[in-house]
């Protein structure tokens, strides 16, 4: 309901000849989200009715499909950016592959090092950065917002969360 309300409110921010495009894009986004959620619900089964192995398999399939849809959405953005640089499909595939491997390796490394336990506010900072980026995306339908500002805001939120985490660790160590 919030997404649909935001979509309808955002229609007033764009020119009249672009409102249909914004509406259709927003509806497809909402439908995609609801579709993934319905598919995930269909794949899940009550633990009482199934063997634990079946529950794990179904949950695994649902989680895998959900991650694939998320990965596809981020990859699509990467492909659009890559086409701005080159039209050579091999270079685009190599770049996306290297980027995916880097992100995966970095994620595994951070999980193994228990980084989120050491930097307790880092996850919150990432969520706040994503939230402000969503607000910037909505505002960019009406106003031109420079890319440098968008990047700077994300970096500021992450840096502030890192600083807060370090401060929290220092205070916690002093009280021991």
C-alpha cells in the first residue's frame, strides 16, 4: 500500500506526458515484488506437514529464486551502465563477472570475519544510505540531482556508521 501510494503521489512530480511511463514502470515493480513474494509463499510449507528436509529444500529454492531476482535487477542496472561505456558484449560480460565475483568474495570475507558483529552500526548505515538514495531517486523525477551529491550522501552515511561503530567499540572496551 505504501509503495502504491508513493507511486501515485510521484505522478504529480513528473510532466503530464511522462506520467503513464512512470505509472507503468511503478506497477511493474510492485507486481514483480508481489510475484516473488507469492512464489516464495508457495514454495514454503508448514513445518508440521512436511519433513525437515522438504522444508529446507523448499526454503532453499525460494531463497535462491529471490536472490536471483535481486541479482538480475542489480545486473540490469550494471548492464545499462556498461553500455554507456562500451557496446562490446564480451567486455560487458567480463566486467559484470568480475564485479559479481568481487562482491561475492567481499561478502564471504566479511561474514567470516564477523564484521557486522565488530561494527554494530554498519548495517544500519547501509539501510539509511539505501533509504536516502530512494528519496533522491524520487526527487530526481522532478529535480536534477547531481551524481556527485548522490554518491557523497551514500559515502557520508556509511562513514558515519563506521565512525559510530568504532566509537561504540572504544567505549565498550573502556568499560571492561
